[in-house]
């Protein structure tokens, strides 16, 4: 895991990231503190990119992809940051997604395997007896529950407005052809070897579920967050465009722009703080309350309001059926929703807006200091508690401004700069 942040105002954008990367294996998890997550997208123009979550795409390190793209871009520029982002996506296409068809099917297998395992996990969570006593009746019931669950998911996610752009017109027939060489291996691994005989009808329902989920914008399965930020040639103020990108199959790239986390500085929006990955500490500073605590308050409010309503009903008993019916008709969830909205309004007026007003007037130096501090505080919380130290290592910090371009404030090197002068001498020649 990681912590990444971008802070923008009309002067510049400050970006910062920790260096921790978590590697999982058969023997457990290991955290290394030397990962690079901040890069210049151009050597000549004020644009940069950060990444979080997966450090590779189809087994190719993102650092390599970014630097090959940077060489290809050379001294070229675009009028807007959006066009840089679009050109980067097209570059990945021209490189055939750094994969071949066999690689794509292997990654699709992993994607589908994750989804099937999650469906089974959700069912077993509330029905432990189905696997603890694996009778034929329980096996049949588990398969039946899987069918119901995947149908529910299809109903929930089958929305064209929430599909990745490359997959809007991707037909089920094309998906069936592409997944055909690996589908029976999926069934074998998840069902047959465990003594479950899935019917052709269930297999068809699973295919539809996998097809719909593949098309859907989501962040449950493994993905990389790429955050493009800076200035286009025609842009006077900075912007930030985050995209989630996971895999490519059948000549289509599975990615989407995370509009909820994008930022665009203009005369109506003078400042923005955009955290990514592990955002709990930064969100606490932004809103004045820890997100989990805020959620707990909402749940407690609903529980006690329900309990209070029931207590009144118990007191009334059968004495006033009309009043009891009115009390039972109270929409508690709607009241809880209004309570949450009121809390959000308070957070905006008392915490978020004042902080954004301050950010809008910060100097470049202060922006950099704030970005670094937010990452460090996230690390510090994990350092002094029993949480896994999944944020740590040196903090890389950079400022991107229209006049000065991309400026490193703090940057780690895997080599000693004083011993590698030629690297810096040749920087603009490669």
C-alpha cells in the first residue's frame, strides 16, 4: 500500500508520495521502502505523474513504461493536461499493451479467479455449515447460492453508464470466444477439484457475471492508480486527472477516469487537496473527524434511534393502534440520511472550506511542506500504532508550476548523485 497526495492552487501543484511497497507471497507479506511513485511525464514541460497500488501493468513495471513514453514524447507538448493523459493511453495501445494474447488470458484468469473466490467467500461468511459439513445437499445449496449471488451482481452492475469506455460496445459473444480457452480451467480450479459439479446453466450465469464485471468501473480487483497532474500549454492553472487501469484483453484497455477525485483549478475553485490510496489520516485533517469514527457515529445513531422508537412502541402497546402504526411508519433510514447530510454540511463549513481557503493562498514552498507533512503524518500514525507499517520510507516531493516546470524538492536516488555526474549531464539527451 501507499500514501499519495496532490495539493493544488492557482500558483502550482505540490505532489508527494511515500516509498513503501508491500509484496505478498506464500510465506507472508514483506514491506520494502524504496519504491518510486513520482515521475516527470515530460523532461521539458510542467507535467508529472504519480502512481499507487500496483507497480506494474501486465507484468511490466510502470516506471519503465513511463520513461519509455517520456522518451517518445521528447519535446512535444499538448494544449491541455487531458491530452497528455489521452496520448499516454494511446501510447500503451501502440505498444500492444506490453503483452500478447496469451499473457492477456493469464491476467484475465487471475481477474476471474479473484471474483469467483470473492463470491464464494461472501456466501460462506454467513453459511459456514455449507463447507464445514460438505454433504451433497450442502454442496447443491452452495452452488445454488452462488447462482443467486452472481445474478444479483449482474443486476447491480449491468449499467452502461458505469462501463469502462473501451468495453461499452464489447459483446458477450466476443467475450465468450476470448475466455473459452481458460474457462474450463477456472471451473476445474474453483469447483471440480473441491468436489462440486457445476451445471452448464450455472457456468453460463458465471460467464455473464464475469463479462459484466469486466466491463464495470470498480476498484475491488487489482489495479494501478495513475495520477496525471500539471499544466497543458494553453492552461494557466493546474489540474489533476486520476485514472484506474488494470488490464488489457482482446485489444481493449480496461481503464477509467476517477472523476470523483479529479481536480481542476479555476476562478470558482482556488484550492484542492487530493489524497489517494491510504487516505484515512488526510481525510481526518480535511473533515475534522476520522472516517471510521464518522461511520460509527452514523451507525450508532441509526441503531439507537431504532431502539428508541421500539421502546416507545413497547410503552404504547395495544392501547393506541393508530399511534403505533404511525410510529412504525417512520422512515428511520431517511432520517439517518438527513442526519449524515447535516453532518457533511457542518464538516464543509467548519473544516473543509476554511482549509481550502488557506490552501488557495499558500506559496509553492508551503504547498510542498504541506504535501510532505500529510504523507509523514500518515506514516507516523502507522508507526506508533499496531497497524502494519504500509506507509513509510523517504517521502518524494515535487512542485509543478507554470513558470518553473517540474521541480524536485526531495528525491531519493538508488545511486549517489556525486558519483554519477554523467547521468545528469546526459539527462536531456536520452
